């Protein structure tokens, strides 16, 4: 999933911690019982790291579904094809989805996947364009995943202040999980220590939160 392209020091150090946690949602999402039938089979394959096989199962489910359910299966398949390092198939599946009338969480998953693939392809400017959706209607776990990816995109753009602001805001949605909060703090320190350009403390944005200012 991380690809084979060379990365600048910051991305090389924190890509697995950031991007893998974002994709899996493991830092904030509780463990849930696997669904039955083919969907359960796909989940089991994912847990075994067999993402290509899981993607094929989701594609089979999508072929027999309509509307939002079909879109949901296609997104799951696309996510697994990306984890299987087949971006071409992931993009092809996303192209089949009509964006109109999708519920907010599903639309967010689509945009997050597009942003992640653009970032992996070294196009952080394009990736950032996918991350402007509103967080308010999303569940906390998805808000946390979004802010995690926004932080990495901002770091790739050498915007350390925005990256720290993203991770500071993310802490609100970590469900008071001490381990997740500790990891979030480690990521903030990592971004600050690996920043290519030190933040200009005399030019901080007026709307920057007190928590983010405290880190800077």
C-alpha cells in the first residue's frame, strides 16, 4: 500500500503510521463482529491481508446490488485494491460511482481514497482538493481519519502549522483513548522535528486553536 516511490524524509518516516492507520481506522474504530455471508468472507480476507481476494468479493456483491448499497460495495472494493497496490483498479471502480445523493460518510470514504492515492503519487496539491468536505455529519472515527490524512498532506506541502492544527483537532475525536491520544502526540512531535521549514511563530493564523499554538 505504501508504494515504491522515493519520499522526502518526513513522509518516509511517518507514512506507515499515518496512512495505514487512516485506511484501517484501527486507531479509533472499535472492533466489530464480522457480517455474515460474502461480506463476512471479505472481512476475513482483509484480516488475513488478502486484499485482492477481498476486493473481488466486494465486486461480486456490487454486481448484485443497486443504488447506495452498490456504491458502498464498490468503495470497499476500491479500498482493498489500493491496499493490494493496484491503483488502476481502484480508480476504475471509483469511476463507476455516481457522486450525486451519496450519504456523507460514503462520500468522505471516496474522497479520502482519492486523496490517499494522489498523495502516494506525489500530488499533495491535488490530494488536498479532495479533503475539503465538511466533518460535521461524519462519525467521530471518520473525522479522525480525515484529519490524519489532512495532516499528512499538509506536511507533504511543508505546511507544518496546518498539519499540527489538524492533529490537534483530531484529538477531540479519539474517544478519550489514551493509547490513540499518545500516538497522536507522537505524530505531532514527529512532524515538528522533521519539518523542512520551521514554523514562523510571528505569522500564525488568527484562528489557530490554543491547543495547536501550545504545540508550536
